C-alpha cells in the first residue's frame, strides 16, 4: 500500500511543478514497473502496480488543482513561460 502512496505523492509533486510531458514520463516509468512486477511476481504484484499507475495520474490531477488553488489565493505565481511562436 505504501507503493501507491509514494506514486500518488510523486504525481502530486509533478502536477504542482511540471507540465504534462512529465506526467507522460512518469506513466511510462510506472508501466515498465508494472510489466517487470508482473513478470517477476505474478498477477497479484501486477494488480498493485496498476494501482500505482492510476495513483500517479490521480496525484498529478491533485497537484494541478493544488497549484491552481494556490495561484488563485495569491500564494504561488503563475507560470510565465511564453507560448511557442509559429
């Protein structure tokens, strides 16, 4: 169960700090983790790893929400990255 909590925390930190490309990288790492756990330990470990994969995504959404709430409260500054020029 602590694995799911760690993955959720990692997703929340990524959501509050980084953009969506970081989420894609985290999901890729968690997917590899899931496949390795299934190959080594069987189905029960694979199901726990799938829960961790979902926890990364839920944590990311929680981090994004936390960041927007802090920006609205005036505690955090919005990102000032310029948009891509085409």
